[in-house]
């Protein structure tokens, strides 16, 4: 997450860091500090969300867990307010990212081999990049997706080699 020229990140639910882009240095912070920066406050409900892929809006937190097929919506204190059953339609939500409208959700599906964009309110698929479950794909296991400076980036875990 990019806030005030600092990038906040974690490699696990035990280690939290920020990269200061001005000083070009990395600093470790506590889980409590990380929660306060990401969610605005720290409490046990919010701490449990750190294992999810999540998007924070002014009024709610949208969350997905890669081993579940439901989209979960929490209030800003981490209290569950809505579950959208089977929202991911069998795809594995490795990571999610809201667009600027806060209505469309981009989804990196991992083994599903596609990047999806779905409307949160209707559940309709707006855009699908890739061919689901194709064995050899340039989108080989898209596991991360980020929106930064009006661009959408996604990362694959496996290199793709194009043969001529």
C-alpha cells in the first residue's frame, strides 16, 4: 500500500515493513502500527484480516481469502456486515484490488490463469483477461494485482517462455 511516499508491505502475518521512498530505506514496524496505518485503528478483528487480501474504502473493508469462494465485506472496525456467496465462481482469489469507482473488483486468480474484473454490487464479470485453466499461458498463475498511479499491475509466479 502506497501512503505518503511510503510503501507498506508484509511477507507474512508476522513481519511488517515500510519502504521510505525519500530516504530509500526499509523499516520494520509492529503489527499494531501496521493495522493502524492500513485500517486507521488496531483491534483483534482487524488483525485477523491481515491474512486476507483486502481493499480499504472510506466506509468498509472488502476482503477475500484464497481458500474461500465468498467475498466478505466488513465495517471499518472489522465487523462482518455482508457475505457475497460464491462471488468468485470457483476461481481462487489470490489477491483483489478495487478500481477508482469502488464498485469493480480486480481479481488475480492464481491457478485459474486469469485476471478478472467483477462488479461488487451485481457480481457480473466485466472483464476477463486470459483463458481459464489454460496450461501454458502468459498469465501463468497471476497471484498479485495492484493499482498504482492509474495503472493496473499483475505479477505471475511462474515465468512464461514463448517458443517460436
